């Protein structure tokens, strides 16, 4: 049995679809059983966490931040969702933000999961307010990972409206200028 299958089975055994749980709770429920399956593994918790990140990327789990998750069901029961190129790019950006900064980019994930990611992206930029993720990236000095920077750099590739690109550039420039 693979680690992915073992962790997926433990999640299905421990939680019902839609149930929120903590990483510590999952360790308490599953660590001993997984350790018995893989007695040579000396880093069971690290492996569990790594597999859970992959399951998050596959939509089996939602990461809420601060060690909290929501179980969405097994990947076998949920066929992979086909994403538009724009949605996939925003999804990849959200994953990069989370991996590099530990900021849960929930507003970026919401855009990527939307039936119309371009409309969601446009609405966020047009709102005139910085997103939660943008503000966290600003505070952490990582605006290079912001959706606004993404729109400025790749808006043409994804055929975004010029006014959306300009609005994103204006917000990005405003926050970059406030550092000086």
C-alpha cells in the first residue's frame, strides 16, 4: 500500500465529508496505525503532512490555516476538475504562495475554483481593495507572489482586459511606493 492510499484511508476512516479537523487531531487518530504499517519510517508525522499537502492539491482536503483542514472526500469519488489555463495558473500561484510563505491564499484558491475565474479575478481587482493574501504578502515583503504582479506579468497571455491589468499595476505600484 502506498503512503497516499494509507493516509487517504485514514482520513476516510476518521472524518466525514465536510468535517473540519486539526493536524494534531489527525496525528492522534492515525499516527500509530501508520507507524505500524511502515515500521522503518522514522518520520511518520513529516510523511503524513507531506501526503496531506498533495491531497490538498488534489481537492481531497481544504487547508484553512493554523493546522486546520476540511475533509472533502476521497479523490476516487471526486474526478479531477478540468481547469482553464487561467484557473490553473492562479491555482499554481496559490500553491506557491502557501509553500514559500505559509500564507493560506484562500482568496486565490477561490478564484481558481470558480466556474468563471476571469470574472472572479476581475471582480477582485475592480473592488479597489487589496485582498487578504495581498496584504499578508505585503507585510511579509513578498509582493512578487501577489495576484496583482501575476496580472501585470501574464495578463496579456491570458487575454485579460487592459483595464484590469492597469488596475492591478496601479495597486501594485501604490504598495511598492509606500515602502519608500
